[in-house]
C-alpha cells in the first residue's frame, strides 16, 4: 500500500506523569522530564496515556499536560494526547479540548470495561475521528481493555482520513503484517520487548515506557533500521534488554519507571496514584537485580543509582478525583 506522511515521529515516549509526594502533579518535574526525553532522542511524547496514569488524572490536568508539552517541546517533538475515555461522548469532548490546547495528534484506546461489539468499537473510533482534525493513532491493547481490535475493524477504520496509525500491544505479528499489506496504516510498537521485531516487519516506530529512562537506544535502533543496518539495531536491542526487563516485568511499567527515575535523581518523587502502589520489597529487589545487568546504555548511568523504597511505598490519593468533566 502507499506510504502516508508520518505526523507523529518515530521514537515516542509513553510519558510518566511526575507527582509530588502527596500525589499532586509536579509541574516543574514534568517540564524537566519532557525536556530530558527529547534531548535523549525522542521525537514524540505521548502524554496522559496508560503510563501517564490517565485513569487518575483530571481533565484539566490532562489538558495542561498537553499545553506544557507543547511549550517544552517548542517544535522539537510532537505532543500526542492519549487515554481518552470508554464513554464516546467524554472522549470526543476531551479530544476537542486537547486539539484546542495544541495537541499534534490523539491516541484512542479501545473502549475498556464496556466490552462493546466490534461495530461499537468502530463507531467509537469513527465518531472521535470525525470530531477532530488531528491525526489519530488507535491503541490496541486487549490485555487492559478486555477486547482486541480485529483485523476487519482495523481495515474498516483505515478508510477514515484521520485514522493513520495503530499502537500495537497485542503482539500478533501475522496480523500486523496482514494489516500493513492491506491498508495504509502505520504501526507503532506498544510493547518494549517487541520494538525491533515490529520494526523488522515494517512498523514505523515505537511508543515506549522504557524510553522514559532513556530514549537514546531506541533512537539508535530506529535510525539503524531506517538505513538497513540490522546488525547495529540487533546489538542495541540486546544491550537494552536488561533495562526493558527491569521496567516491564516485575510491576506495572509506570511504577517501575518512576522508581528508577527517582533513584537516578531525575524526578522528585516516585509516587503513583492509587490504586497503583510503589513496589514491595521483593518487587523492588527484582527491579534492582535486573538493573545490575545494564551495561553501557547511553543515558542510563546507574553508577549513582540510589533507589528509595520508603519514598515509593504505597500510593497517593489526590485532592481532586480523576476523569472529571
């Protein structure tokens, strides 16, 4: 199929939302973290996604994250707003406001909990895409939403002029190849362990959690694939594997990323909002043990890593409940 112009970037960070110890958004910390990610090689930032704890952010917080992201990026990276809602009307409302706030694109997750039919999923996507002029990434993550986006639905969704891409956390590579063969959709790897496999069969880029720690190796992998240098891409894939394991296998990626970023002195607190909680001792030990295998990864110097299990313990209840209209 013909190639569309990519309006999103290739190395996208699924951004954590830094909080203070009492669970409020640390706005100076957000600014610094976005700048760090872009400086390290990211050309796209996804705010208010799963990793950004979208479920416990208020709508005003989500919109301010877009505004802050645009200000910090200053044209160096695209700002994509994620999350959305499992209520179509709320999602439309939120994405319209996000467009006005300056978002460069939107990422629409499959409606979760409601468990609609594929006809309902398609209608949800189409109505949101109709309501905004922004380019759309569909987010296929059945492990969280309870249902997949089927091949047939992806093909039908691809006919919409605003629906340009899929973030794939399903890991069905045969289906990815089939969709790439039969639509103009771009694919972004939504599973940090599968970035290189996705790219090797034609994906455009990644939306990564581990890239919060350092996006530099992903820049190396993507650039190497772009020039057909599989040896360099494979070597970097192997080098970053222990870091991916540390962030993605022991606790939710948000929790691990914040624990590690705080231990590196990159954010002021590792706090997450309830029902997420910081790692328990056995989980923290597993993260730290995985990190011992990390060697020579640009932007990931663990020589001064000082994790603080007490600071990470428990979770916070913010002053204002999330997902408010």
